[in-house]
């Protein structure tokens, strides 16, 4: 029986899609500070990625338990390149909160 809104246990994702959802880890001063204080890891993700997809992708790739996911959409800045005007790409960032005792090394190993 299919429901309109399945629960997390009933929801299944295409594994090929999950491999593409996480574009890159974000390594910055702010991301490092968030990781130390809130046990969260920051990733650049696809523009159309959903929170459940991001959670499933992190759990699949890094074998850790995820507590929650927060998403931020950053609009690309307009920049000048010589005489012409250009625009940076829009970026979607995901802050992934890990459960207590979980740790994520970006080398792909869980501790």
C-alpha cells in the first residue's frame, strides 16, 4: 500500500542518485568552527537535493548516524570580469548534525 507521505523507514532512495547528492565537503573557518561546537559537517550539495536525500547519502557514504540536516541556499554574487559582468553559481550548503558519539573523518572512515 503506498501512502502520500511515507515515513523515513518506508522511504527508499536510488543509490546512484545518493552518490551524486553530495558534491564536496566545505572546508572553511566557519565550517571548522561549526564542526567543533555542534558536531556538524558541512557539504556543498546539488541544488535540487532534499533533506531526507542528504541524510540518506551521508549515512550511506560515511556509515554514521545523522541527527538532522539544515540547508542554506546562497545566491551567486555578480562579479566583474574585465569589461563584462559575470555571475558566480548559486550554492546549496547542507549542515549535517551527527548524533552523540558519532564522528566523521572526510577520508571516509567513521570513528
